[in-house]
C-alpha cells in the first residue's frame, strides 16, 4: 500500500512511530495527483508549494515531539472556504480571481491542528448543484466511472478522498452537498448539526442551512476531523456554545439495544432497486449488531424538496447580491452606467443554475408572494423539525438511503433541473431540521458504483452518528474496493 | 376649502457607540475614506455579522424615554436592494419584529401640550457614502459609514402642522442628546428626517394621498419643506388635480420640492429575517438595568426647575434645551443659592456671549464657580449690578475670576455714606440750574442727578445709597429754602 492510500489514524501512527515523514506523505499524495488528476479534476487549484513548505515545517515539529491531531495529514479544502492569500473561487467566474484577506475559522482550526492543505477542491458554482457540473472550471468525474458525475456540490472534495488525492477533505452541505457525493464516491461524509462548525469564512449559499463537514476514508477519520472542526466561534452569531465531546470515543463502541428508526416515507417507489437492496442489507446488518428496528414516520417528508427550493434560493438571492462588480471579484467591461454594470457583471459572472436560483428566490420573497412562499415554507420547516424531534423520542438514530440512485452519467440531468433536485431528496431534511447526518458506504451496484446509507440523529448527537456508523462499518461485509484508475 | 394637514415623521439617529453595529471598526466621523472598513464592512464573501450589544442598550434607552414597549424578542431582517453604497446588496434592519413599539412623546403646541405617537423604534446599519467626481464620469465609494449603528424612530401621523413637526423633531433631538446616545449633528447626518405629508378636508376621517419628503437637513428646512409641500398639495386639490404618491426631494436653494426619479423609488425590498443573526432576547432584568441607568429627561428637568427653583416655565425651557447648559445652571445655583438671579445671568449675558461666538456652554470661559461668585459679590454689595456687567464681560474675555477683576480694576462699590454724601452735595452745588428746575417741578431731573453721581464715581457708587442720599439732600434743600 502506498502512503496516499492510508487513513488519518493509520498515518498518525506511522508518524508517531517515526516510520514516515510529513514530506513523504505529501510527496506520495502529489504523485498520486500527478497520476490521476487529469482524468478526475478534483481540484480547481493545487497548493503544492505551500503544502511542501508546511510538510517541511511539520517535520521540524515532529522532531521536537510536536504532534497535533492532523500533523502532516494532507487535506483538501472545498473552494468555498476562504483561504488567506489563496484564491477562493466558489466555482464561479464571479470570484475566479478573488483572494480573501482572511481564513475561514475551519481553515484556521485545521491549520492549527497541523493539517497540510493540498488544494482547493472543485464544486458546483456557489454550491448550487448535485453533480459538480455547474463549476465554472469544468466538471469533476467520478473515480469509479469517469463517464459519471461524482455528486455535488462538494464533488471535488469527495473524489479527492476516493481517488487518494488527499487523505481527507472538507466540504459544505446545504441540502446534501457532503453526504450525496460521499455516497456516490464511496467515502464517509458528515454534515454536523447547524451551529456545530463555524460558518465564518464559508461563502454563503443559504445561511440557515449551510454547514461545513468532513469527507473521509472511514468513520474514525470522520471523528478525528470533527474533533478539530467542532466548537463555538464568537465570529458567528449562529454558532452554538455546546460542549464538544471527544468524538473518537464513540468509534468502536457497539450499538446493542439501540433503536434504529426506519422512516417509511424514505422507502418509496422510484428508488433504484440496487440501492434498495443495499439498504435492506444494511438494516439487517444493524439488527445483527444488536440494535432493534422500529418503523417510524416523518409525515412532512414529502414537502422537504419544495420547502428547500424556496428557502435555499430565497436566502441565496440575498446572499449573492453582494457580487455586483463594485468592490471585488469579476466586473464586466464596457458598462455605460451603473445599472448596466450590475446587469452585465451578473449576467456574465454567474452561470445558468445560479441565475435560476436567484430568480426563484427573488420571486419567492417578492411583495405579495412572501406569505405564500417563504412564509409558508418557514412554517412547514418548523413541522419538519418537529417530525424529527418526535422521531428521536422513539429511536436513537434514523437510517435511510443517502441517495435514490447511484451516480448518474455526466450530462444526464443537466437539462432537467427538477430531476437533478430530486437527487437530494433524502438529504435535504437534515438541513431543514438542523440535525446532523452521516453517509457511509454500504455496498456497490452490479456495475461497480458505490452506494451509501445515511444515519440521522438529534441536534448535537454527532457522537451517536459516529457510534452507529462505526459499529455498522465494523460488522458490514462491505467489500473494500478501490476505484480502478 | 379648509384643509387639515397630516404629517408623520421618520427619524434616523446615529448612535454614539465607539464601534460599528456588526463589526469592531471605529465609528469615528471624518477619517480618511475607507480607513474604517473591514471585510465585514466591505461585504466580502463568507464574513458574518456579530451584534454590538451596546447598540441594543442605546436603542433601549430611547425606547424607554419615549414610553415604548420593548419586544422581548426582536429580529433583524434584510432589506434587499442594489446600490453601490450598500456592500452586501442588503441592509440589516428590523422589520416584522422591531426592538420597540407603541410609544409617544409630548410636544408643546399653540393650544397646549399634545401627545404624538411613536409607531416603532428599530435598529439598523447605516450605508456608505458615494462621492461623485465632478470632472470625470466616475463615482467613489467610502465605506467608513457602513455599519454605523442607527435607530429609526417611526412616528404616527399625529402631527397637524409644519410647526408641530419642527417642535416634535426638536423634542426627539433633545431626548437623544440627553440620553448621550446621539450627537444630534444634522449637518454630519447623525440626525436625519424624512416626512410623510398629506392633506384632507377638515372633518374627513380618511387620509389623503401622501408624499414622502427627503433631504431636509435642519429643523428649519423640515418646516419650510413641509410648508411648501402643504401649499403645493392644496393648490393641486383646489385646481382639481390629483396628488401623486411619490417621494420628493427638498431643494433648499430653490425652496421647492421635486419628485425623485420614479426608477429610484421602485423598490421591492424583499424583507426576510436575517439568517446570520439570532433573535435579540431582551428580558425584564435587562430592561430594569437600562431603566435604572437612565438620566433625567428634559421634560422632567423642566418641571423640576420650575418647582424647585421657582423660575418661570420660559426660563426652565431655555435652560433645559441643552443638557450641558442645564447642568451649568444647576452648578451656579448650587454655589450661589439664587436661582432666579442665576437664570437671568445665564440666559442673559452668558448666552449672549456664547451665541455671538457660536460657542456651546461646554466651551464657556466663565466657570459656574466664577459666575456664582460674581452673583455673591452683587448680593453682598461689593459690586453693583451695573459694574457686574463690566465684570462678566471681562470674565468671559479673559477667563479670570470676578475677585481678580474687581481688585485689579478697583471696581469695589462705594458704600461709605460720608464719602458719598460729599459727592452728592458737590453735584447739587455744581448744578444750580438743574436744581432750580427740579424744584420748579421737573422731578424727572432726579435721574440727572443720579447719573452725575454715578459718573463722578465711575459707576462704583451703591445705587440704592445714591438714591437715598439724593432724596434726603434735595428734600433738605427744599426745607432750608422754605425756612429762608
């Protein structure tokens, strides 16, 4: 096995034992990138120079015994988190030359924990998409089948982990943008509780839904990343001052006697039969772990997509108003007056999907429509949240498929936004309710595409998710495969 | 036709916090462009607002001073519109759940005191400033003002004349300044006012079509703008024309209002709760805390001055119009114990000098202690009131104490009866003609003799003693002549 194929915890042990240096790990990752990046396109920008310098510094620290939780671990950052002095594009022409003068809090925390930043990962423009096809910098391909999409919007973050172009990564999840690509690429992805990980420096898509989280090769790595990322941030008003446990303690514990909720609304017609079969097998495995299965109901599930596609675009229409060409970012040339500068800048700077959502959101907030759309959606959102509160009174975690199908072909849904939106049908509810969710690999389709299963838990119950996912991961007979690249 | 005017005012007041409402940048006025502008002010991607608690406390003071009910949960909302001075493309304001509602203030009108309702008070951030290049087709943006905290005070349409509008504004202004939450500087824009105005036939219940007036940067201009607008609306109605609901700008130079370009006001602000901020929770303990720290308000101070110092309501009004002036006056009273005399000197000479120099009481060279001492010197007869006029002018010009001036200039009043009697006798002797006329019945000439005595003593003679001596000696003359 080569160094880039290992997990965080395995590499940490090798570093502690003095078996490997941070430089060796970084070199291994960059050689892997050289070999496969041309076919996958995980990254918008590689940070090799900075990474090698960081790795050299990490080795100096290691010599002195300074080993932090992520010392020497190559990490990819979704290009939606701001990096001081490094362009941060959000996958958009609008910001293709934007260089932030500040770091996202998540970036600061990862850096303080010793992480080596490999590069900025590709994504759907402004995180709007489920396939990484809307990126201004071109699509990312699924390492398991280069004709297929990796999911999105954190597609690059998922493929970089799946194809060993980094050891772990961070993405952002507004309606499934971490969990869905994690499932389609066969990696672990967690969306933490809203308020658990700071949003400061995360370029906003829909502020009440956005959350940063890790994508990793296994559940233990996810816990290690969460230990670094979680915590209150005074720079964010919606950040929550809740105690952060040592998430690693939940890894390896059993789930005997746990109640696993199976929401009947998530097992619907239209789910790919191979996905259904894989999830059914997962349920059986969980039962064999000593947990009992309870059927539960989340009655407002059918409204999730509709509610989401009002609230998210509404917030986005406001969040993206700042891209006006006045102060930073792209400005169209040859405008004769202010209004033309606005129009040309936004027409040329944004892609079609972003414009579509700005239009939807603007409409939903307009005078005379607010009550019927945004107002009503906010009310239903409260009901969706209540559904989960009631469910978690009856079970420890909820188990659902992560996606209705395995990865689809590039271009297959680009002309059909509604079909594209439905690929997040099982992940959206967690964002609306503010609860944490994790996707873990649970098998492969006959054509060799990964399938994921999702666990959901109550607010700030990431520990439960990690415990359930880790117990499942340990006992599942999921074949350990690597994409053939 | 007899019309009634209906006016409602919206006032924006900049709060005097050291830092901005959602970041830690300074709020200082007049700094180099964009020197107080951080990524939050610039609306850069990914940065987030964090509420300055001081802003809430200052706004709560105003809410309590205007008898508003404070909402236990109030919510920031985004007001969306595009303009280059608005970096995020939205202003963070409050909409459905403002800080406070349902208040009022009292104003004095020709027909006595009247209650003017306050609909709501909410917190929001100020926008930046555009600077247009006169020589090039370019505009520049200064974001120093972006994020400076404002409160908007929305008044009920209870005002019935432009004079009342100006009076209402003065009262609001006075309260804000008393509360130490706003410097009230209208020229620098710390206190701004928009007005909604309509007219209706007297007796009609429904409001007429209103227009909104902007760009009036002084109390006087608010009154002038409204007076013009009322005349304009009356003219339209009397000539059978329709009033168009629109925003109009006051043109100070021309003395008229003109419609804003309709494009500029065609806004749908698409308000919605700002998801980057949590609701502001105001519990009773917090309100009690703010209430306990409230200073005395102008209305209460006026009443106290009238009751405790027994000065006329007019004096109390003048003295309390400025908190610092009221403080000065009270210091003088405490030191000299003569409230009415103190008010005469403060409102008379002291304010006259300050007005001539366009200075505020804070810059007054005459300390409260010196003024009190001077009043004491008059009371004990060391100097006359007339000499005091000279003394206070010197005090104002040089900042010296009255004792120093009196000593140096030898202004101590002559109260030696023997010496004064000699002078009076000499004056009578020296003016036989006037004496004869006086005795012939021209009693007005008494004043002439007083004047001559004062002249001879350079004004230092005690006026009462001069009066008495003159009366006595003139009467004595008369008696002697009668005997002769």
